């Protein structure tokens, strides 16, 4: 015998997990697009002579730190085995 209230809660949990995964994928894609645009801007500025080689090196160093932050999970744990959610 399964309690209908518990079944409804389980269905809501499952639905919420799917929505979260979809939003996380969207966030990763937006972050990827941002990096592409930032890189294009840096290359254009360098080619136009608006950046020195030192400026370019500083931009690359800054981009490396930003990439490290982008890989940081948005939840408290890297792997939430109880909920079935994983983070990249």
C-alpha cells in the first residue's frame, strides 16, 4: 500500500530534478557562449593594436581564473547521491 500523498510528493521531486538539470544545462551553455564572445573580443582588440602582449597575457591569466570559477558547482556538494543529481 502506497500513500497517494507520498506518490504525489515523489512525482513533484522527480519533476523538480528534471527542471534543475535542464536549467543547469542552459547555464553551462550560456557560460560557454560568454567565453566565446570574450575570447573574440580579446582577439579583435589585440589585432587592432589596442592590447599589448602584456595585456594579452593578463587577459589569458584572468580567463583561466574565470574558467576555474565556472567549473565550481552551484550546490554545496559535487555529488548529491541521495537526490540523484550530479554536478560537472
